């Protein structure tokens, strides 16, 4: 029963936060807050991706040359910096990741 109350509470809080922007459409943020909001997507994506690159097994840091996650991530960063194209970054990063996994003998075939 406690789990259901927790789930309902989280759903209620999430709904209230998101609905508040529709309930008060005239709400305006200060320029400093608007400037800070521009960095939110990059910060969220970094928080999601970097642990996967550095902790491929979920427990130990892997700064090795046999860490395909780290090498492909760095390659994707390079592709993004050079091409400025989202599709090229995703496709190139995936291709590089699978080629590295194949070259390092890490593909479960």
C-alpha cells in the first residue's frame, strides 16, 4: 500500500509542476533564469551519458583502451564538433561503437 501512495504522490507532484505552466500562461521568468534554462538539456544528457561511458559494468571506472563505450563516446563528441549534425553524430557514434565492439571481440554473437 505504501508503494502505491508513493507512486500516486509522485504522479501528483509531477502533474502539479507541469500543469502550473499551463494554469498561469502569463508567468514570465527573469532573464537570468531563461539564460540558465538553455543549459538544462546539455546538463541532463551529460548526466545520463557520462556514467554509461565511464562505468560500462555499472561498478568500476574504465579508462582503458578496450572500453568501447568511452572510445565511441569520445568519437561521437568529435563527430558532433566537426559536423554540427545530430543525425551524423548519432549514426557515426553508433557505427563507431559497434565497430569497436567487433574489433575488441566484445560482441555477443
